[in-house]
């Protein structure tokens, strides 16, 4: 059946390879649990059907937002356009014994994939366990935690190039990875990630010196850790420090750790010796946003149902029925206070949808 002849009077239409839903609720499709709707929701189960979907008039003529598990987005309004969800599945492995090249469909859950790699005896992703989201979203944000970034292990990204109307394979260098950044963020709306190819070793030097991992391994009684031990330690740390989105709405770390010039970092650490600063290869320093937010008095703050977690100051939380506008207003208050007290500009990690 041709897409142009489909009657969308039904709530959900199966097009064979993808489905379309009008006026779809997004409340369960964002981990902040914000009530919002999309004019049209498209779920892709076959990446080969992307062209057909993008040719559909309502999609072609309107705005398009690609959404994973919604763990990196704040809706401050309904989305007047098409929300596209990659629901593709599949993992393909090529191994030479010591190293594996693994192609993963964009719709696979990130945490499931990390646990699969550990079960297969591969190393590298153990520090990135328990991060919500999909595999396709991982390179866009260049997700990172506990001293590791996914970019270290991405060999290439397969994507649909909307400008060129074709599938492209972008190698690691072309992806322009940086701290919580990539080509995909720098050119928003151009690429739809369809698969990610990783290169993972059987063994590598473990990173256990970041944010309490070593101490947790000691508490676990592990003196010769393997990757799965590090993963278990990270799970302990994350569950202790970060609220569970299944229990209370949140998008994980809402604010990036700011990168500042060395002079400002020296001045602030001189005035506040407790402020953590991580020197960067380019001469700048990364500062602890959590410490500054807590010092400014926001940790545990609540305004109606919008709040800052009492477990971690980086986490914006929805205690029940906060609107996206209320959550964004609180986030802006935090950013303004940190700017006023420390002269440091904070940036949100998630995309804020609905603001000008």
C-alpha cells in the first residue's frame, strides 16, 4: 500500500516495517515523565523502510525529531511534527580472536548491549553500564561515565543522510567526537543513526581510579578485577548516587561539567579548595557542576513537583506531575545561580524541546 493513500483515522497504522500513530502521548517515552504529545509518532522496525517513511507527506513537510528511550530530552511543549523512534534490533559480530567488530542496530537498548558484551568476554564498556537509552543515541551524545566515553570504542556509524537521501558510513574521525558532543549534535536534523559499529578487545587496562570505583572494588573484596567486576562496582555506585527513572522521573545528569580556561579554574580552586577540577589535554579544566550546584544550595530543592535530587545535585527530577516548563524554569534558576556565584556557565545535557 502506498503511504500517500493511507487513512490515519485509526489510532495506529502498521505500514509494514514501520507504524504510524497520530496525536501520540510521549509521557512514557521520556524518562522525565513529562506529559507531551507528538502530532505523529513513527516507529521504525526495518531500517530499509526509512526512505518510505520520510517520503510520507506529513513527515516530509513537517518537523522531525529522532527519539531513543527519551533519556536525554526535556519536552517543554507538545511536538508539532513527527517523532521518529528507531525500534530496530540485531547484533552482528566479526572476531579475530583478540578483538571483535560488532555492528549493533540503533534500536537496541544500550544497557542490554553492555551486559551482552561482558557476557561474551569483551572489555571496554564496563564503565558505561546502566546508562539509559539506545545504542543509536550513544554516539550522538558521546555518552560517558566514570572516566570513559563511548567514542573510544566506536569504529563507525551507519546513518541515513537526510540531505543526500542515502545511507552513509561515517568513520570515527568524521564523527567529530568531543565531550558530550559529536557531528550528529553539530549538524542536528541531518543524520538518522541506523547502526553503530564498535571495536572491542578481549582485554585492556581497566579504569578503576575514577569516582570511587577502586574503593567499591575493595568493599567487594576484589583485588584482581575483571571487566565484570568493574561493571558491578559501577552499578553499585550509580544505584547509590542516582535516582532510578522507573521510580522518579529524571534524565540522569541534567547539567554538563563545564570546561573553563585554566585561569578561571585556578582562581576558583584557590577560593574553593573542595571544588574538583580535571585538567584537559587542551589546557582547559573541567569543573564539577554537581559541587557548584550543591554549594549554591540547590541539592534536594523542590518547587512543586519539580526538584533537584537529594542524592545527586546534577539530577533534575519530576516528583510526579511537573510540567516541562516548570522543570526548565528550575534548571534555568540553577544555571543563573551558578553563573552569579562562580562566573561559570552551565549547559544542559539533554535536548530541551519546545523552547525558542
